[in-house]
C-alpha cells in the first residue's frame, strides 16, 4: 500500500504517485519487474550476447541533440567513461528524509556492484561528483532545472526542454555529456529519478539509468534477460547485463571504436563470457 503523501505536496504530484503505484502493481500482477536476474527460462548464447551488446552500445535510443525524437540512424562509436565515475546523490525539497536514506543506500550498494563488474573506478562521492543522480518530483521542477543549469551551463536546449516537461510515459532518464572534442569520452552525466515512484520502480530506475549512463545507451527488444528492454520483464540488473558492462569496459575495446572494427573483438569477448561459441 502506498504511503500517504506528505503535507504540502501538490495535487499533480499526488496524482503521479497514485499513477506510478498503479503501474507498479499492474506490472507485478503480470509477473513483470522480476528481480531474480534471469534463470533457466531465459537462456542466451554468445551470439545473442554479442548482438545485444552491439545494439545497446553502438546505437542510440534517441536522436542526439533532438530531445525525445527516436533515433533511426546507423551505428555510432563505442562510448564510455575515461575517468573515474563519482556518483553524487541529490534530492528535491519534496523528498522526505527517510526516503533519502533508502535512496542513498541503494545508490551506494549499486555503485559497488558496478565497480566490481566493470573494473572501472566507480564510487559515491560528496566532493566533486561527475555523475549526478537527482531524486526530484513535480514540485521540485524549478529546483531541478536550476541545478541542471549549474552542472552543465551550456546544456543543449532540447535536453533542457525534456527536463522542463517530462512526459508521464518517461519514468526516469539519463543524459551523458562528452569531453570537449571527443564525443566518445563521457565526463559528466545527470540521471533523474522521479520522487513519486514507489519502491521497486524507484530502484529499477537507479539500476537502468546509472548503467545506461556508463555507456549502454540503447534498448533492444531482443535483449533477455535484461533491463535494456522496454518490456519491463526485469526490474534490476541481470547476469546478462553484467556481461554487457564487462564487455563495455574490457580493455580490448576502446572509446571511439567503430562497430566494424570492434565486431570481431566483441564476439571473442562474448564467447569467453558465455562459455564458448554458440
């Protein structure tokens, strides 16, 4: 049962809380939002893994610089972080302190998992963060826009417009920013998790957006078991997704590699991770 909204929360925010609680309940009633990470009913081969990595790491979900316009272009280049990732957790004024403690703990635990899986330096840091995780709701919109402009003063207007008026269908999102002169080298990111989300949807947003912000920017209907699939079957990072992250930060690949060059290496790594060719 959803907790009663704190006093002072707007009607719009209360309505969103009601809506997202209903969404979570409906998905769970259908056997979706699984938290088991996959099992015997979700087998995948090295070929599947390589194909899924190529689609998720080399293609974009949205047209770059064009807001929420779906991408229809060809493959781009491999993108990932070339510097240590430091998650900074921030909250809108509407988020109560008990929820803040839960969110901080979830991000902290997940950062340790991401660091272990990728082998890349990833941590939570209150000093000089470069991956900003914002838990903010409808009533925090002005605060959120001000903070985003502070983090990225030259943010693309299309990106800012997404944040200014987020469709209800977008549960959460992440925007990554590259180094000057090197589009493949991420140096800053902002993830937004709606404050109106109930527990499991909230945690699923943490898992998906923080992993996507590391360089797995796309979704694929073929990826299973995976959170990088719009079918909502899985709520949390799966064994398959851990392999995708291992591949992304494997030293045999490098930021800026085109798909035609990376392809043979991707297949080699996929066979190693999935236990042989298939």
